[in-house]
């Protein structure tokens, strides 16, 4: 059991602040009543600030993966190019395949990112109507150059850009409108630091127009139905009302912190804290960053371990002292560790963690 706030550095689910947890205890309201319309309506402007969009974000009672499926079902006509830089990129491609779409993948080694020239080359060679990509690849800690990749996608006609921003949204800049992202999705339990169970997304006008032309979008995850409901500040079905209270409270807390940019800056400071620690102490501890310096996510650091170290064992030793980090993901399980410095954590808490981690590894 974690004894106090500030010791749980998993890259999802992240630690939930007591004020947010308290919001879950509020009594129920009618899901078609005026209180619900007010709750959803009141969250519209802060969600637009979060997503940096003039559009109306949609909220679903489901984990983020469901909205990956929404992106495919509503955004891909027949053939999609999936950029794969780790486990979540692979998942996006697998969902597209499961939904019966033709999938072309462009894959890079763990820790690397697809670069604009590679993307342009792939788009010139294959005729696709959409691109999926993961902005912050949580399994490797690598951050894709989203703004530049989006520019490349827009050199091609009528190609939808579908973005998994699950560990970037609320932790680092994601400019939905300015970068012309067609569909941007996230989940509640990452940099938003809410309990798991909500997915959120913003979409472009042309994404909605595309969706209307795609047959068999399914029922429960149909973007058109979500957009219709959002226009009237209604839920599609009975939502997880308690989680909506928590979201409302967290959006207020983000405003109180100074807005989304202040939140981004705090995450950048946390990345820089880990970066400096690895610069200073990495060599003697046998630690190094998996991604290159300008391709590191602000929300999760994936560190390679020296010989003889085991990510699983380090995670367990820390857990025995009430500190939580993650081991590597998939094939990187033993050879890396991951620190999720996202959500409501501070630099001071992270420094405490690094002290304990250093003692454990030394
Ligand atoms: C966690 C995560 C997901 C999946 O989220 P769920 O809420 O578990 O469905 C997808 N993409 C990325 C990048 C993630 O970090």
C-alpha cells in the first residue's frame, strides 16, 4: 500500500490526488436531466483549452483503447498507414486489422521515432486514406515529432491523421487545431491523473464528414453519435457519472495551477530533473536513456539498465519500500525501467524517488 501522495510513479494508472478522489463520492444525478447537461456544458470550455481546439471534445465511458477503435471505425475508409514505434503503435495497427481494414505498417526500433522524411516516403509509396500514430510511446518513452509529421500528412489529399495522445495530452504540447490533427484521443488515467475509465477525444470537421461516409462504423463507438450528443451536452448512454465529477474537479485544478501551459511546464521540469540525474549519475549507475535527447517524452522516462540489473527486480525492491515505478514493457521488461512523471507529481517528489532509486541500484 502506498502510504502518502507522491510515491506512485507508474506510467498509468497515475496517482490520483485526494481532492479528485473526494469528488467521486458525490451523489448521482439523472443522466438525462438538467444537472447532467450543466455538468457536461460546464466542462466544454476547459476541455477545449486542454485539447487546444475550438471543436467540441467527446467523452466516453471506456478505456482509451476503445477510442483507438473509434478512430479506426469512423476515420478509416479502407487502408491505413500505421506508424509503429512500440507496443501502442502496434496495438493501433492490430485494431485496424481486426476492424477489417488494410494495414500498411512503418516500423522503427524501440526508442526511435518515425521521422518526417520516412513518413513522406511511405505515403508516396502506398495509397492510404488515414495514418495512425502514437505521440508519446509509453512503452519506450519516445516522443514523435507530431507537428512535423502532421505537416507531412497534410501534403497528401484527404488522408486523416489519427493520433493516440494518451500520455502526451495534459503533459506536453498537443495543438489539435493549429497542427490540424483530425482525431486526438486520450484516457483518464495518464497525464490527466484521474481514475481509469474515461476516454476523451477531439476531432476535426473533416473527420466528422469522413465518418458520415464510412459504413458500418458500429453503434457504441460511432463518432457521429458522440458528436451529436456532445452538441447538446448530452451523454450517448449512461456515463460513469462519478468519473465525470472527478474530471470536472481536475479541470478546475488545472485552471487553478495556471492553465494547461503551466501544467506542461511542470512536466518539462520533471523530464529535465530525470535528464540531469542521468547526466550526473547515469554512468556510475549504468543507466542511460533509451530515446535520443530531443525525442524524449515529457511524461515518461524509459532508462536502459547496466549489465546485471533487472527491471523487474528493481521495481519489486522499490515496491517493498512503498515506491512505485514500472519495469520495461514487453521485450524491454528486464532491460529497462520506466518512471511515469506525469499527472499531479512535483519535481520535489520526483527527486525523492530518484534518491531511493539511486540507493536501490547502487
Ligand atoms: C495506456 C495507453 C493506451 C491504452 O489505454 P487504456 O486506457 O488502457 O485502454 C494507449 N496508448 C498509449 C500510448 C497508452 O499509454
